[in-house]
C-alpha cells in the first residue's frame, strides 16, 4: 500500500458568521496502491483539495494519520522524503510556473532539492519529453496555451521523480483540446512509467478513465469503486447533486421507462451498444 489515510479530520482555523467552519475533511480513510490511477470527485467545497494537500504533508491532520510509503506525514523528519515521493500539481498552472523559460521552470524543483546540476539537466529533458513539451524548452511559459502550461507544470513535478502525482483539477481551466492533452499525458505516465496518479476532477468523462473513483461529500467519502460500480449508482449521485456521465444518465432514464438494461454504459461506444440492444 503506497498511501494510507486513516480516519483523518481537518478543520481550518476560521469562523463563518461566528461559527467555526466544520471539518473540511471529516473522518476519511482510504488507501492508494502503487501504480493505481484514482479519480476523486465531489461537489464544490466537499474537501477534495484539503484531502489532496494531506497526501504530501502540505497539511497535517488534526486527528487521524496519513502514511506515505510507510512514513507518517506528521513526522517532520520525513516531510521532504514525502514531498519527493508525492508531487502535487495545483489547479492553476500560472501559480506553479515561476521562471521565464520553460526548462528553468522545470529545473526549479530538483534545484531546491540540491540535485547535482548534470543530473538536473537530464531530469529536465526527460520530464519535458515525457509530457511532449521538449521542443518548447526554451520558450516563455506565459506564451504557451493553457494545456501546454499545465503540461510544463506536470513536468516540473516529474523532475522531482515522484512515485505519485496528485493533481487538483488540472484541467479545470482548459479547453477540450488542452484537457485531452493533459489526460493523455497522465495515462501515459501511469501506463509507461508506473507513476501512481490521484486526479481530482469535476469532469465525469475524466473520472470514468480511472481504475477507481472516490466520491466525497461534506468532508466524508460517500462511495467508491471502479467507474462502473460508482456510476451505476445514479440515484445516490444525483441525490448528492453530482453529475453522472451522460451515457449513464440516458441508460438510467430508459430504465425508468421500463427498458431492459443490465449494464450501465459509461462512454459513447458502450452507449451505442446498449441502444442497439434496446432497439432490437
Ligand atoms: N484556506 C481555507 N481557510 C478556511 N476555510 C477553507 C480554506 N480552504 C478551504 N476551506 C473550506 O473547507 C471546506 C473544504 O474546502 P476544499 O477546498 O477542500 O473543497 P473542494 O472539494 O476542493 O472544493 P472545490 O471543488 O471548490 O475546489 C470548504 O468549506 C471550504 O470553504
Ligand atoms: Mg478544490
């Protein structure tokens, strides 16, 4: 087990209308295995970002424990080990890109870790190639498209050579092309380099491509499982104001009209197959 979250609670030190803000993360337990691709979905404010920040010791639990590769994130001696193992990519790449040239930006993380300059050069080239941005290495980050910027931000985390990347809504600000670029990059890193991916997203089309989906609500885990297991629970998800993939929604409505549907489709191909069955 690579990451183990045990009954974690966390509240921010803030008050809203005189009342303390309730637990942003409220008794969450989960495990993430090496090499898994896990999607985390949930309504605005349900605690996804707060949970993500616990996975690389950016936040420490008020109660409960987070272990990364066996190390307790509350152990200050382990903080940097943990941050080398679990890289966090923030929602807005502009907040993550700091240098005026792409390759300098990607070098920033390993430089901070005191990596030998010759090795930094190799790591930067490798990371830029892995995200398909090597040709842009001498460009200015601010002139890139949203998808390209986000891929450079991912390269910056890759240059630290983490075993796991946690991404907080990395495609939220991107157009459909940019989203595809980032999703293709993440699946390639997962498949070819065995990097564990934890993807926070509000796009159901992205969540269905994960090995496993975790659904959060009000700081807690509502349900979890493989995409078919999770998205066949259409009523539960709708009750908690969550989207379901359009194909699943259509199947659910047809079922409601008495159509004989056994497996809920998640994508266009499966949906077409379902309709062929139903219309036969
Ligand atoms: N820095 C902060 N200070 C105080 N309260 C915060 C802070 N960050 C988040 N919160 C509160 O904690 C709760 C969980 O927020 P969090 O950002 O983890 O949710 P989220 O699921 O990532 O939401 P979103 O989908 O909008 O990104 C919310 O009630 C939010 O208002
Ligand atoms: Mg968030």
